[in-house]
């Protein structure tokens, strides 16, 4: 069963409902769930425009057609092979913490070299998954985090 996790205007496809959802994340399993969440149409437009391959729109004609089009686009998304025990999911979990994670922590958690971690941060997380990864200089090291 496909479960869509919606946070702001980003949608993540999951194979199973996680034990705990991050703050501000809602789960959607059916078109009725999507309609029952009563997202404002502006948010539905933002979700639509953030989908890969979707032609950007300024508005939908009405709420039912917005839900129908959005659900069809969500169902067309490919199923991701991200597992909850993968290095990428560990990386994402570390970056979702409020304090973020430093490069040393990320390399220890994954076993990757720093250049590989930076490549995943920019190529996979930012570009492919559309996550908002930000970095800031903290005392003696650079700290990375996923910003909502």
C-alpha cells in the first residue's frame, strides 16, 4: 500500500506508515484522506507544482478537480527503494534533528568519505528528493540540517 507523507508542499512516498511522524507531517492513503485534510487550494497548488514532471499551475478550477488531479499525479510517482535501514535514511534522520548534524557525525553514521556525503546532500537530497538542506557555520564546524 502506498502512503504519502505530506510536509509543507513536499510529498514523500512510503511503503508503510512510520512509527512516528515528524512534526507538521500528515499521512495520506486515499483520495478521501487527501480531501478530508482540507488543505487550502493554494497548498494543493504548491504540492502540485513541487511534483517532479508536473506542469506548474497558478490555480485549479475547483477543489474536487484539484484533489482528483493531484491524486492521479501522486499515484504516478515511482515507488522509491529507500529502506528505513539504509544509509540514506540514516543521513536524513540525522539532518531532520533540530540541531542538525556535522560532517564528522554524517561520515561516521554512513561510513562514507566527506566528498560522498556532500554529493548525496546536493545531488540526491536537494535535487532528486527536493529536500531543503541548509548548512551553517557553527563554532568549529559546518552543520547541515533539513529545513521545513
